[in-house]
C-alpha cells in the first residue's frame, strides 16, 4: 500500500526527474514527435508577474499557468481543488473547499501558513477576492465554469501587488465572450450535491457582454472522526447562489471601457446543529484602458465590495451528545479601492511600468456571548478602518537576446484608524469595556530584482531577490475568534506588519519539443511573522485567561502575535511531457521544511503549522475526442502539525481523482468525476482537546455541458 512507503523511499521516487537531468537535456526528438502535442505553457501570455503582458518562458519571475486545456480535463470541482497541482499550494487543512470553513480556506505557498489572514493575494481579473476585513476566502464566489485560466506566482517576486501578496499571487482570469451564445451545465452526485450553471453571451460590433448564474448545494458529510461522533454531529453542507455579469465596450479603437458586477449568497450548515454560517457579498467594478499613439497603455480600475457574515458557534460536551450556544457573530465590511497604471516600451529594450493603488476597508463585528440561563448576557462590538496605498515603478530591461533584468521598487503606506472595542452587559446595557485604539501608521519600501539568462534554446536560468510585506488584517487586530474545533484565538491590536526577504534560483529545461522540466530553489524568511501563538490549555472545568477571557474546558487559548520569523529553504519542481499522441503527463514535487525562528521561545525550531515537508501531485490525461478524455490525478501530502507547539500531528495521505468525458452530440459533452477514488480516510484537523476532523469521502459527480 502507498501509505506503507517510507518517507525516504517516496522522496527518492519523486527526485527521479532531477536525477534524469543530464539524459533529458541530451535527449533527441522521437521519430513520431509530429504526432505528439508540443509543450505550449512557456508560450502562454501572462500579466500577473509584472502587471504587463509577457510570455511565461520570458518572465524573470517564476510563473505557473493553468490553461484552458487543464480546466477542460481536471477532476476538480472547485478552483482550490484545481490549484492542488501547483507546487507548494496549500489551504490550512489541506481539505476540499466544499467542506472547509472560510477561515480554513486561506491559501498559502511554501509552508508560509499559520496565520488567520493568509499570506497569498487572490485576484479575479486583477481585482482582490480576499475578504477586506479578515482576509478569508469564499472560493464559491468563483464557480469553475467561469474560469478561463489561472496565473500563479509563488513568493515575494509578486511584491508590486502590495500588501497581502507577501507569499504569492493567484490571478483567476474569467472568460470574456468571443461570440454570442448560450452555455448550460448541470450536474449532481454524492451527498445530494447539485450544480446548475447558465451563461449567456452577447457580442456585437463594439460590445462584448455575458451574464452567468450558478446554483450549487450539498447535504455534505460528517466531518467528525467516526469514533468521536455523538448525538450533536450532523453533516456539514451548504447552498450557494452566484450571479455575475461583465461587459466590455470599445469607445474608440484605442479606448475600452469595462464594467462587471456580482452577487454571492451562502448558507452553510454543521458540523453541529448550533454551528454553521451565512454570508453574502456584492461587488461592482469599472475600468478604462487606453492605448496611446506612442504605444503606451493606461489602465484605470475601481471597485467596491460589501460583505456580510453571520457565524454561530457552540460548546460541545465531552461525549458530544449536547451543545450549548457559545457565540453569535455578525460581521459587515465594505472595501473601496482604485488603481492607475501606465506601461510603455521605451526605446527597444526597456518595458517600463508604473502605478499607484489605494484602498479603504471599513469593518465591524457585533458579537453575542456568555450564554447563561437560556439567554445572551454580553454584547461586544469591534471594528475599525484600514487604509492602504502604494506606488510602484518597474523596468524590464532586455540587455541582449539572452540576458534580461527586471527591477521593481514599491512604497507602501498602511494606516489603521477608528479601531474600537465596546463590551456591554445584557439586558441592562452596562458598559464593561470601552476602548478606542490609537491610530497606527507605517511606511515601507520594498524591492524586487530578477534576472533571466537563456543559455541555450533548451535551457533558461532565472534568479531573483526581493522583499515584500503584509499588513495585519482588521480581523487579526481587533476580533477574537471562537472556534468550534477547540481553541479561542485572541485579537491583538499591537500587531506589526510582516516582512519577507527571499532569494531564488531556477531553471527551465526543454530537452525536446514534448518535454519540459522546471526546477526552482528558494530561501525565504518572514520577519515579525504573525502566528496563532499558544498561551495555554484550559482545565477540565474551563479557565479564564487574560488574553482570551473564559475558555471552555480542555480548549487552547491562543493569541495572534508577532514572532521573530518563519524560515524555509526549499525546492519546487514541475514536469510536463507528451510521450505519445493523445497522451500527456504532468507532475510536481515540493520540498518545503518551513520552521519557526523564535530564539529563546518554546516554539523555536518547530515546524510551521500546516506545513508539509513533502508534497507531490501527478496528472495523466488521455485525450482522444472520438473516444473519450480520461484524466487521473493524484496528490500526496506529507506529515504535518496542526498547532504551533507541534503537539497535534497529522499523518501523510495520498488521494486519487478521475475524470471521464465524452462528446455525445456536437453541442454537448457528458462527464463523470470522482474525487478521492479509493475512499481514503485521513485526518485534516486535530485539536488539543482530542477533537479530530476527517476528509471528504469518495465523491462522485455526473454532469453534462452544452453550448449553442
């Protein structure tokens, strides 16, 4: 069995492609290569790395692209499930987004996890998707049917995007219609799950517009480990509704206007009758793009997002047969932002870009607590505003046909204002705590330098050094989180911004037109890293902590704190090959031993929470339209820890997914998707009080896609 493989054997297996480097570089094109599909990903046009158009293979920054072909053949049902193939990508519990709470859907790369707010910026068409108040992710806002392609940058090479991009950037690019038409997708499967997506497109002489509606839901599954389940354990399921529309209009041959809007609604249930949450988000975006007579490009964008989030949590008895209400939290946040960017080819060798961006996030949380004798006895209000602004300048200089240098600098201003906490008793309304937090402002300057050298048509080297930052979110600063999974995580209004320093060295190898190997080594250190720091564990009767207040029995009290740092020296690899006509193979491996750097502290040298030292994925696709398209995807995640003290270990796991599709009529394709094909049982979270959650079981989905 795969689980019986020892770690050193698995590592040796995954490093085989590296050992084959000399042979690969010297390999000759096979005689039947004309029948094979050539490598095209290095020729994909991307915009995320430098905020201007460039080819993947010609970027000094390491970029990975997920293409339309990848989307058409994946067994994934959500965007994060698709992203598992990217080296080093994780969410906090390595679980399907369909089963995770929003706080555990936070994405990260290179083991830079352990923070409530996340360190990776998620964009949709260049506009942030992360919640402006807490940094959480509602991946359901972007149904997979809307996605055209995805661009991914790992590490601080993406620093020109400002705060939130310290650990990397994921830019999800949606489909802009090329012709008028109608697309319908319907599917159903395990757990009474269903999804229906309807898209209408209109293309006229100057106008391109589309509107998409998406309904999805599932009864879910029982997340509590079977031997721990009691009367209060119920399946975790949800229902979502998404409506999104976009429009592009050519005002002139050189001036284009764009506008888009979306609405999202989620009703989530479980894992207990008193648990679950509801949330909604509405967003509007507008932009102008002007191509000047001199070949320059000006882009103006603005957006406004409003989110509401209602969360219920309870205290479960040791035998999990009774539940007492613990907290009801209502969160409301509004983000308003704008950006202006200019890019221009100066001379024949300088591609220059400059820009500025500003944002204002305003959020509040009203919380009911201290449930006594059937009623709430405490009302707590928290909130504040966060203002972010930045300026950047970048020059991509082509020194020769083989040498390229990219230099960027960015200055950021961060300001937290109007922060407060107000506690009152109920029903009397007596003020217990009334605190106004002082205004905090900081200014930082960061840089990025990347070098690309094409040593031969088959080998390209890239190196880089950079700094980046992340400002703590309003949630981390002001809001205490009460988890149903065995912990209270206290706010900390004194948090400082994090800073990343890093260096990278990578190589792209093309031993033949049908084979590509990409290797990238990196050294990253996060200074003033914000972690959920364990202060103590309550007694069997519960305990009051200064930082957390009352903590239920056997639960951990943690507080968000700046520690000296996180450090990692790792390796990322990607292999793509097309060994025969209709066949393609893709694989990745990451070695990523991220540890905490906190001299003199108990957590010094501990593994970063959620960071797996070894991760790997592989995808094999057979694509013959006359027969079928069959894809097998596999993912391995090594052992990891679920707390900062490394007292709650999680074992390694290996899962497999399959997708089979076939065109049944010219306008329609039917498909079957199976996630966790072998029904592998593995743990995704473990708490200090002994509570354990398990992964989603085998999940079967059948569906059909039609277009006219």
